[in-house]
């Protein structure tokens, strides 16, 4: 499990943005309203629900850009963005040219400097100071109302109240702060001005789909490691999305019924339990809870309706990600058809996440012309000719198996369990085939080493070859033992699969003939099925250990191949290089001893408290290195 902090401060800077917005003269606020930012800028600050965000992040599949739940895929859509944030999700895509340096643009349009010559970042504190908020820290004894009043007065004193070039510059500075820190925010403190070319003509700013860019940015953020527990990007979107679609969690508390955008309806429910326990409870709920829906009408939603319910590419300069709405066709009132689940193997791949245009000047309207055309044509409408969802759910269970269950308990679902066992069995068969290939290769290497030895006399002349032969024999014995264990687990899984399939057939019959005696027997068999489920979980854990052992064997085999090549050299070549003939064997012995010690330490960690003994692998021991000889590599 990941490490969670007890407190995690939002990096979005709602208070500063809100104070500057309130400090603008009326004509500037009216212009921001025309651009489509009015509803967004009037949103109240939302406390980050770190536990919920982290639990959702662990459910994200970066290959198909969707959350994985036991009941199928779920995806935040463009309609969700429009309803929750009030941002536009229609018209022009947020894309254009990225430059090697933004120094000239920043000086001309903002009157500020970037952090370094080849950069797109401006210092946040300097940007805030240029808008009048030089000191955004709370003063001693200052309440929240006094704090906000002070920031607003500081901004009002610094901002120009008459229209002209200076007011345009102030507006661009504020938009860069809003877009670079809130909508398309990053983890660091500096603010990105990569979208600055789109702000040169202020009259066209309102025609861009900033909400769609926010969703692309969020998909990119969710694809990072789940070990990162910081709250970056625009976290309120998927936090309120979970409150809205998964209300049974009880994580959010409605505070303003009927208010739009939907982000203003919710506040986080305080929970005094430990963060680790909260995450476990959320995963347990995610393993069982379906989702609901609401249909509150919002004016800004109507403009984006032509883009709803469609497969479409989302754009934010170098971040171009697909929205696979066909994976959640049931949210459109359609039956979910079996579709090919997306993978990373696609013809177009974008640069890495750290790309900021510093490598070369790139025109993304040309680089991703096909995806941009897809956006301009409003994607592809999702349709389904399926008459039920059963085929989809069966394919989904086979594709993801037990991967969708993250909680401490797992509800008994015979059909899902059968599909999960089939998936685990398939993985075990693949593991068996891999181990069989390793055993075969080790046998060939052992035969080759024995042929090189060529009799007892040569063995006495070259003890390194004898030790190499012993190492190969020991490695092959361990591989054969691991193979036997995997074959035994395969047999157990096949038996569990057969019993679960039989139980499902009996349960189906009981649903047709629910007599009292049969119901009682069904309950007993359900308890037994629960035990089988626990056993299957243990088998999956052991399968993971076998996979780790297989990797160790592969690594050892590579070392053996290198050592075999070393031993096969002529004696004159060895003497000239200054390497003793037994050094390869000593290296192998030391490596095997070290791996055996690591495996023994892992076994001890798995022994329950108060127990003096635990499960032990009966792997054949490797020959011990001669006394007084250390590692040599």
C-alpha cells in the first residue's frame, strides 16, 4: 500500500485567483464572462479528498484511459466536465505551436521573464505580484474573511481601471495564472505559459475548448505512478465526478442543492478514521457499488451537447489522448457491446510527459493532423446493436480478471469468479511454458558444459569448469522444482474452476427451484465457494512469487551463459587477462548464495507473528563457495 500524508495542501491557489478576480474592474469581469470563464471563476475552493483521489487513481488503466470497476469501465466525459466546472468543451481545440523559448512572448505579452532561456515557465510569485498580490501568506491573528479582503484590496490597488494596452496585459497575466495553475496546472510551483500564443488575440480566447483540454490533462495525470500521492492538476473534477456518479460512498456532502455548476453542490465529509482504513473502505465499496446519474440542465452544457456521447480525441498541445466513450455506452442508455479493448500499440504516440517544446519548435496542428481533424468533425457517434450486456461483462472479466478488485473483501460472483479463475489459469499456463523453456535451455547448457569437461583428468586440471557444471545442475534442479510447483498450482486451479462452474450450474438450478433443502445446501456450498475464493487468492500470491523466482532464474541463466563463455576461453588467454580459472564459479556461487539469503528473508517476513515456523521452499541447495573466497564479478 502507498504512503499517505495526514495533511495535503492543495496547490491550486483558489484564494489568490478568487481575490484577483474580485479585484478586477467590472468591464474586465464582464469580458471574462464572455470568454466562458465566469462560472468557473466563481466556484468555491474545494478541500481535496486525498483518500478518494488516490483510490480512484489506483483504478485507472492508462491503456484504455478508463477506470476499471467490477461492473465495467467508467470514464469522466466531456459532459461531466461541462456540468461540473462550467467550462466550454466545444469549438476549437486547445492546440497550436510550441516553441523552444517563450522569452520573447512572455516579455511582449506579459512583461515578465521565464525561468530560463529555453523554458515555458514563469515564476508564480512574480506573476501574482504583477497582479497586486505580492504577499499571499496569512498574517498572525488574521481570519479568513480578513485575509481575503486584504488580498482583494491589494489586487484592486494594482490593477488598471481604464481600458487600454495595460488592461489587456493584466488580463493576459490573470488568464495565464488561471489556465497554467488551475485548468492545466502542474506539480511544480512555476506557472506554464505554453498557451500564451492563444491569448495574444483576446477576442478569440472564448472560442477554445478549455474544458476538453482540462480532461486531456487529467487523463495524462492519472496515467502517472499511483505511488505519487500529491494532489496536482484540477483534482476537483474527478473528486466531484465520484460524488456525483458514486453517491453511495458518502464521501461528499450536498451543501447547495440545485446550484450549478455541480462543483458548488458538494463539500468533503470529514472522516476521523486513519487514511489507510479509509482507502480500504473505499476499495471495498468500489468492489460492490454501481453508479447513478443526474440530469441537471446547465446553459453551457447545451453548447457542448454535439460533442457528447462520442469517441473523440482530446487536445492540449502535446497531450493528445482518446476519449473511448464506446466503453461506457450504457451511460447513453445503450446495451454495452463487446469491443476491442484499447492498448498502447497504436500508430501515433506522443512525446513524453516532460516535453515542454524545448527540444524544437513544433506545430501540433500539423503533427497530429489526423486527431485534430477528428476533433473538428466532432469525433464518431457511439452506437450499439447489442441486445444485452452479458457478452461485454464476460469479455471484461476475462480481460481484467481479479485486477478490478482492490478491497479487503471480494463479493462472491460465480460468473465473474469463473472468468477470473480462467484468467489466472491462463497466466499459470504461460508461467509453466516459460519455466519449461528455462529448464530446457539449462539442460542444453549443462550438456554443453559436460562435453567441455571431457573426463575426470580435465576436471582436475580446471576446477572452474567443475564448479560451473555444479552450478548449472543446481540451477536446473531449482527450475525443475519451480516448474513442478507451477504444474501443481495449474492442477489446483483447474479443479477450482471445475468446482466453481459446477456450483454456478447448481445455483442457476436453485434459482429456478428454490426449495428449502436446496437453499440450505446452496448456502453451505456458497461458504465452501468462499473458501475456494480465498484459496484462489493464495494461489495468485504464490503465482506472483513464482514469477519473481522465474525472473531470478532468467537472470541466473544469463550469468551462467556469460560464465560459460568465460570458461571456454583458452588457458593462455585467461592467464594473460589475469583472471583465475575459478573466478566464474566463485561469482556464480556468491550470486546464488545472495539470492538464497534474499528468498529466506522474504519467507521470514511472511511468517505470522508468534509463529516459529513458516512455509519453506525445498529448493536444492547450491554448492557453497570455498572458505576464504569472496565475490568476484
